[in-house]
C-alpha cells in the first residue's frame, strides 16, 4: 500500500533507465545522421512508422488490460479473504455458547486465522516465514510444505472437535464448512494467479516492435529542426516503454513491489478485527519509517 499518494519517481526511473538510455542514444545519433546530405536520401513514408505505432498501441492496450485484470482479481480475492475471515469468527461467536471454554476456542480460531493470512501472503511472495509465523508453527508443532493449507486443515479439525464438544447443530456446522471452503477457494485463486506466467513471447514481440518503431521513426520525420526530431524520436518510444513497464508491474501482484496487492497490510487489518471481535489485546504494529510504501 502506498504511504504517499504518489509513487516514487526514482523507483520507476530505475526500472526503465536502460531502455531510455538506449532510446536517447539512438535518437540523437540517427537524428544527426538524418540531417546529413547522404542520409537525407533515406526517406521512409511517415505512414509506415504510423502503422507500426498503431500496432504497438493495440498490443499495449491489450497487454495493459490483461495485466490490470490479473491485479484487480488478486485484490478482489483478498477482499473476499477479509470478509470470510470476519465471517468465520462471527459464526463461531454466534454458534458456540458464551462460556470461558468456548471463548478460548474462538480465540484459538482467531489467532490461527490471522497467522493463516500472514502465511498465505508470505507463501505467495516466496519470502520465507516471518518470525511471528515461525513462532506459531513451532509452538503448535505445524510442519508442512504448504503452511496455509495445513492451517486450514487445523481449522477443519478443530471445527469437528468443538461441534462434538458443544453440540453444534449440523446445519450450523455446514455453514462453518462453507466458510472454510471459500477460504480454500481464495487460496487456490491466489496460487493460480501467482503460478500462471504471462506468455514471454508476447512480451518479447511488443518489446521488439517498440524498437522497430524507434529504428524507423527518425527517418520518417521530415521538415523539422534537429532539436524537434531528437525530442520526438525520444519521447514517443519512451511513452511506449513506460506503458509496457507499467503493464509488467501490474501483471504479477504478489512480488512485494509498490504496485502489488498489499497482502501484509490486509493481514494486519484482519488480525486487528479478529482480535477485537474475540476480546484479545491488539498487536503492536511495526512502524514503517523511511519507506513510501508498505506491503
């Protein structure tokens, strides 16, 4: 989640500076060559760069649309995780009796669900388990390659236990199982987004066409000064490169970047909500000093 309303310009420039440097060097060199008498004979009809530019625009529009769709789907899934996490605890509070033993069981669910949210985010980012998650897993002796799935299995086991202990109506148990099923589905959707790679050949095609456009553009611009030709030869391909890079950033929403789905922040929100619902004290959050985004 961005802490400021604007993304850091320096962050974005670091992503495109190599392409901008190549574009600028070629644009300056080709524009100077185009002003010489020999190279003035090389004239490409402006319609040809226009056709290539139109083709690049169409491909970039489709690429950006698909990338945004992946990013938005990830945000919708995590919005559902927020809702279903609250629903799970609300159902348990409603279905179990108001006794100290039952309240302790609900608090166990709330703690496990909070850890599940953090573990799912860390699993998607392949960043390794945080200290809190490791401590919980060690204390409860949870060992699994897929930690989020193991925690959901623990949810299911405990639901069966409390249903028998407190005599929960079978219809209410079905509702709890349905909530767990939605959480499992959300986890699977996140894993699908993470593991579905955007076709590399499509990215290479767009990048290749941008450089084709860059190559022929200076020789299609006529009757302008050297300065104007250099500016146009740099500006237009740079705009295409910028749009392409933006699409690349959005297509993978679980890579711990400023444009990602803020899964850690959402997990913190879920944890605070669940602890408040079950009467547990809030967890002190680590301040993010010096950063312009928190994920």
